[in-house]
């Protein structure tokens, strides 16, 4: 089942990239594994999954201990400041740095442990109240501030558009994040490449790829519906 689902997702990703004139290999598939047990994760890895995305620290740590370097681990959920010490160095990439303060805490922990932690800035492109992420108009100031942190490597941006049953409704928000990324790169306010765009999930990843996503976070389309989702 997982193998068939994964094959279908990869095929759809390739078609979406083709429609946009892009190389499918330029888009990384992150299997969002919240709520998925270790045995099913191992099944997914055997089927070809290479990157796992976890959203909760307490759930992630036993999985990392069990599977270890059998996968590349990304942290894709909201990260609380008091959980930074568990995440830095354990995850290749943190997708959800949503403030200067959190980025500073990540940098401080990375300095103590002697690592360079890769992060993405989470942007609240829709401006929805109650949603995590930096407002678009503050992105430039935040990237400038983060450039002063020596143990953080800013690789790009992440967003979650408003929920909709119609994938096309997400297109303007994905396009906006791409434009934000391009503006930051052109203005030179990001120290580093800042090329990554983590956007698109099971319901809208094809639109995200058409709009420039370099990473898509897909759970349900691979693992099926999970408890609490």
C-alpha cells in the first residue's frame, strides 16, 4: 500500500514539474510521518522514502532512536523554545523558525553543541490570525537579523496556505512565497543561498510544484489517513 501510494505521488510530482518546465529531481519529497508507527516508517523507507518530516518532538525522538541514519530527518511542525535543545543537531533542517527569538535560541543551542543548524523561515503568507509564521512585510528584517547568527544557516522559506478543498485556492499563496524568496535573494538580505521553498501538502502539492516548491511535505497521500487527522 505505502509502496503504491509513494509511486503515485512521485509520478504526480514528476508530471507537475514537467508542466512547469522543471526538473523533477529539483523537488525533495518529505514524507510527513506524524502519527505513523516505526514499522510503517520502515516499510516506507524500504519503498524508497529518503526524508521523514516530524511535527512533534516527543513523538519524533523514539523514531529517530529506532531508525537513526536510515532516513534524513526534518522538523516540520511548530517548534516551542523549550524544545529547541532536543531538535538542534538531530534534524537536518528545521522548517518552522517563526521568529528572531526562536532563531536566536536555535543558534545558541547549535553553538553549544558545535553544529551549524539549517533552518527555514516560516512565513504567514495569508496573514491569518492564530497561524504561526512571520508576516511577509517583516521577512527582510528577520533575514538580516538571522544573518548575524554564526551557527544557523538560513536555507529558505516555508508556508502553509489557508485550508481549502480546491488546490487552486493555494496558488496565490505559493506564488507569494516564491516572490518573497526571490526579493530576498535579489536584495542581498539573506546571507547564503536561501533557495528552498517548503510548500505543498497532500491536497495541493502539484500546484506548489508548479509555483516553484523545492520541498513538499506529504503525509496522507503516502501513509493514508491517520488518527487525529
